[in-house]
C-alpha cells in the first residue's frame, strides 16, 4: 500500500510540475539564400517547446536543423548543404471557445545556411525574420492534450549571402515584407503535459 501511495504521489507531483508545458513540431519557411536580388525560402520542421507563462500567454522555443546532399554522377559533381535555425515566439490568448484557441503574437527566427561543392566552401547565408501572427489552435474533443495549429500573418525578413568571387568575398543582401502562411493548412502539432 505504501508503494502504491508513493507512486500516485510522484505522478501527481510530476503532473503539477509539468503542467502547461508542451512539446511538438512546427512547419515553417526559413530564409536560406539570396541570389539576383531574390530570396529563397526553405521549408523546415522545427522542434517546438512551449510553456503557458500565464493562463492567457504562451511562450515557445524553436530549434531546427536540415541537411541536404546532391551527387550528379558518381565521382563527378557533388554538393552538400546544411541549415540550422533557432527562434522564439509568444502568443496572447484572445478567445477560448470549446476546444479552440484564438491568439495573436509573433515569432523571431535566426537561421544560418552553409554549403560545400566538390570539396570547396560554397556560399553562406545568415538570415532572420520577424513575424506578427494570428494563430488558431484546435484540440480534438476527448483528447484535449493533443492540439493542431495554424498561423497567418506578415513577415519581415533580412538575409545576407556571402560568396567568394575571384578570391574576394561578395555579399548579396535582401530585406523586405512578405505574407506568411504555412505551406500546408496546418503549421504544426503539440502535446501538453
């Protein structure tokens, strides 16, 4: 009986300590390359860790990494690239009807992309984006701890790609505003502990 009571007490304390924390993923576009005055965006799944700071305000940390390789013909031409991104977001709860939450807020993402082609360093890109967003979270009735969400808004992005041309570094810059929406209908999912 003592062991059962201890196990229930530990689970209850763990539930209180972990209350309001969530873990999931977010599908977002990240600035990755600037060429000829245009900005290229890459879709990235980012690990999302969230916390309800108060009953009406949610903070999230974001972390993502992607790697890509390309080989034209065996032994001829190959290309390797990687990108990592970190970010933070915050949302204020505006309305909370049954199993749905409407929030407004924003996110900041910093990203760095590097590549290598045929053993030589390629262009490197550093970028950041700031996005004021409107967000809608949907929970499934009977499984309220699991939620899906989508986001819409505008994004200000700034990116610089540095490449070596004739032995000297050359920078291409891009900055401007864009509309923001997830590539699919949903932007991500999470589970609340």
